[in-house]
C-alpha cells in the first residue's frame, strides 16, 4: 500500500509541474512572439511603402517567388504579374493608410489580417477605396516572405 501511495504522489507532483509550466491561453504573448508580430507589421508597412514608391526590388524581397494573391475583383495574381504591374505604372498607389493589423504567429508561419484606405490604380483603372486583407508569411532562410494574399473591397 505504501508503494501505491508513493507512486500516486510522484505522478500527481509530475502532472502538477507539467501543467504549471504550460502558459494559459489568455497569457500575454511572449517577447519572441511579440517581436515576430512587430517584424511582420513592419514588413506590411514596407510593402505599402514599396508599392507607393514603385520599388519593385524591395517588393521582390517581401513577396516570395511562389506568392499568389487573390485580388479584390476575384482575380489571381503572381509575383511576376505584381512586379510587372508596378514596374509598368499600371498598378500604383498615391496614398495608403494602413489600419490596425492582427498577427497570428504559428511557428514559422504568420497570418496577418488588416485593412487600409487607399487612393490607387489597378490595371490603369481607379481602384481607390477601403480594403480588408489577409497575408500569409513563411520564414525561409531566416527571412519572412509573403506566400499568399487576399483582398476585399469594403462597399
């Protein structure tokens, strides 16, 4: 009987320690998660700045080679078509004001939801308005790159 009580006590202590070390779901984000979130938000701002400046080199660093975007019109865009549109001047932004962003970090993947209000041109046509969007970033070779995007115009 003493051996059974000893075993139960050791098991209870072990389980208690395991749960004590597990952060609660409502715990504040860790410094690492917070710094990743800030880095992703900065990449989103850099993306906006690159579009406004027509900087295809910077844009090419932010967007992965396998990036695919779903446009607010329901079309599909690749990195190559994105860069070509910006380079030609058919796709440009005169002004963009980013709204709040929510970043969810899942290991080497980060999902960002946000909004913006912009004065812009897409395929040479006015595309100004308010948008909600989502971007997916993946960490590759130590750098975060966008691999998927989706945007919806708010009517």
